[in-house]
């Protein structure tokens, strides 16, 4: 079994009177794209900054590609591309100048530098703005420059903290496709508030709440852990009171809610068990001569899972 790209054990970060990260442990395998989620103030950015060697930990240890982030920080930095939430750029430089400068700082050899800058400009949609001054670019393009900077030295691990801030829907889609394309050559740890992006992009999800990891699994397996809220939606042409009574009597149905629209009625069946009740619903429709127009099981969204695991609490001032 290959060594984890990220290995975090009992990581803790304390400030005066506050514990931002409390005894966090997790691993990320090479080539994984992992979403890192949590409410505001939960400790996401603090954890990412410790992994990127920007902050020291109070306790615990973290390793990237086998190197300790505190004792071998230079080796770790060579292997990490980090895009912070607020992208620090030199607004007076042109895009090409900035990326060449950053590539030089990151140790990209001169014979490889021009090629690498050209590659990341193409990847990040910057091919047409190389001669533009960064300070004159839109917020979305400045975010792309920061992303190109994170990738210019071809790092093994890419850490992205809210990479789609300021981007329009088309740009967000471009960044999503870019993140997908990075695996398996790169490992990606992605922090974002756009939960739909995580579902479309990430193979696994880490959820942090109040400085502690409360979940680490694939979205599908997280849904399986929270099956209590599953619903089946059925739309039928039948007398609503009779249909509601018969549907409520089916095994595994805990509650029935009806919403009539003309001759058709949509029923939402809340399930109490783990069994799929759709075959029973279909059999009932055939048996009683109901016309069936829709029958589907609603999956919990990642937003539902997130709210359940973090208890939907408000941000602490």
C-alpha cells in the first residue's frame, strides 16, 4: 500500500483563549480529490495553513509526501501548491512576469520555466492575458492567476482554499473541470462553501465542526449513514384520501404528505427503514388501478448531510 500524501495525527492549534483545531486526524491518498468542508470558524483555513507550513501547530504532527511539515518545511513547500482564500498578487506586474517570477522562486529550472508558464496559462484560461497588468484584471481573472501560481511548479499536492470565489458560473465550471483533470497526477485538498461543487468534483469528503473532524467518507457512504431522512416521491392519479391511507399502510413508510395538483397528487413518503420501498409502491399502484406518473427516491444532498453533521449551528461571532 502506498504512503499517504497527507497524514495528520492529533493536530491541534490553540490561540489565546481559543482552540481553533482540536485533535484532528485524517489521511489523504495520492491522487485523491478530497473536499474539506465546515461552517465558518470551524477550523478549515487554520488546518490548511498548518499543512502549507504557514502556521505552526500547538500539538500533533502532519506529514506531506512523507515529510514532517514542521521539521522539513522546505521539502514540503516544494511539493505543495497552495491557493489561499485571499490571493496575494503583485498588481503592478504583468501576468507573464508574475508567473515567471513565481516559477523562479519555486525552483523551476530556466529551461523548463517558459514551457511550464505556458502550460498553466492554458490550463487556467490565461493564454490571452499574458501581457495584461494584474491590477487591471477582473477579480475572476486574478483568481485564475493565483491558481496558475499554485500549479506552476507542478506540485504533488494542491491545496485550494475557496478557489471559485469571484468567478462567474462559466468560470466555476472551468475550475471544476481543471480540478478533476489534476487527478491522479496530483492530490487535491479543496475547501469550499459551494457544496454542489464538492459533489461534482471530489471523491471523498472531510467535514470539520468546532475544530474536530466529524465525518470522513464518500458522499454516497455519508448518505447511507443518514438514511433516516430518505423520502420516496410518487405522483399518481387516484383519490387522495384513499391513496394516502393505502400508501401509509405499506411496510417501511413512517409518514405520508400529499400535495394535490388537479387530477394528480404528489405523495412524499418518509421511510423508516433501509429497504427500498419503490417496488411496494409500484405493486400498490397496479393492484388499485392507479395511473402512475412519477416514482423516485430522493437522495440526501451534501447540503443535507453537512447540516446534519454540523447541527446547522450559527457562526460564532
